């Protein structure tokens, strides 16, 4: 699909010209999780627009990055934080990490993504956290792949699953919430006890789970908690041309959890006006159309057009697990503490 960034950026420049900073600091620092990626030419367009350098500070998985943002509130490490998601959002808002900013670009964003009515954060993208399987492994072993959360308790899948720690990883927290939403508060711990008995492996972050432990990349575990968009990633960036992805996402009803990622201006920034301009920029079609092919998440801006290659191999669950934001706010820490008592004892 032909990209039209110059036209989009010109339009964006007109829309947000009123928000342009009067003074132009040398550097805008954006704190992110390790999985953040955006095309250099998209960033360069913003830098040229404002005569500044954008520096990205990657500080681990979403949970780890948020912890560092909280610990450094008296002397913030960055001006903007991107990557806190709906599984960690309640903690970020309770800690006062972000300064409110109601971007004019939010007028185009569907209400379903606007989870903070005080505008301390704005939604940037969303995706579905799902179980992923290594198709070659199951074909070679002559083993039928699992198709549900319940299937993972079958002894046939003992020692085959790797998941991320929900205390430090946003996909890990999303998977924990999927089990809570599916099995209920009274039974999810029973489910996790059974996973432990079936030799589940817990690691701290997505990169370790996917690129170190997942059998597709040399590990020993052919089932991993990842994203519904991971198979297109495997297809598009394969070293050798492929006719179809080597992995598949399990998207049956009540197996995936929808993750929404947010960005916000960090409390105490000294570059407030430029930080506002960056937030506006992240919601623009130029940025939104680039992020699917970089991070394999959906844009929240409905005016952004998805690349045809991305769409072709994308698995979208019809019925993801739902846990209300209110329930997460009220119970997140208790759920985590109970999970630790069962899994990490």
C-alpha cells in the first residue's frame, strides 16, 4: 500500500500548529518499553518540524519501565512515557505519574479506547494477547495443538508452555487477566496450580519468552504467550520467503485478552509544550499507519490505513476475554499477590 506521509504530515502540521512550542529544546526524551519501534523517517519528520532530537529511553518490559518512572518522579528520566497498558494503567494513575493533557487529536479516537476521563493518558494502539504455537513442532511430533486455555492442562502439553511474569510484563498480566476473566476469581488460582503441575515456565519478559524459550527461535517450549499479530511478524520478516507463517495464534473464544497501550506526559517535564506536540503526533495518521508494521499493534485512529500484508495474516479473536477496568483497579494487587503465592512459592 502506498504511503502518503508527506501529505499527512503537512495536514498534521496545520492541525497542531497552535500547539507548537515557543521555545525549542534540544532534546525530547520518550521513555518506552523494549518492544517500542517506529520508522526513522517518521521520527525525522517530527524532528524536522520542531528542530529537535527525539531520544528514546528503553527501560525493559512495560511493568519494569513503569516502576522506573514511579521511582524517578522527583527527577523524571523523560518527558513522555509510552507503553503503559490497561493492565498497568490503574497503578500509573494512582501514583500520579502523568500530567493531564487533552489532545485535540482525541476527537477522532473511538470512545472505547478512552479509559481515563481526566486525560492523563491517551490511547495509542491496541492488540490481542493470545497463545502462539510453533506449527512445525506439533507437525513433527504428530501432536494436536491446543485450542483453548483448558487444553493446556492436558498432560500431553506438560513442559511445553512458557508465559511471562504478570508482575513485570504487560502480556504476562494480560494472560493472567484472561485466566481470571475465563475461570473467575474463585477458580483462576486452581487453574494456575494445575499449570504449575504441568510444568509451565515463568520468565520475566516477552523478549525472553519469545526469542529465548519459544521453540520457533531455538528454545524448548512450542507454546508461548504472545500476540495475535505475531504470526504476520514471522511471515513478513522471515529471512527466507514463506508461503504462510510458521506460527499461529489461538484465537478461540475466551482465550485472548485485548491490550490497549497508552502514552502520557510525565509529571515534572520541563518540555511541556513539545511533549504535547509529540502526543498529538503519535495520534496522527502518519505515526498510526507506521506502528502496525513496527510493533504489530492496531492503530486507535480510525483514519489510519492498515498495510495489506499486515491485514492478510492477522488473527483477530471474535470474543476476547473482558475484565473491566474498574475490577482491575480494585483487585489488581490482590490478584497478583495471590498469584505469587501459588506460582512463585
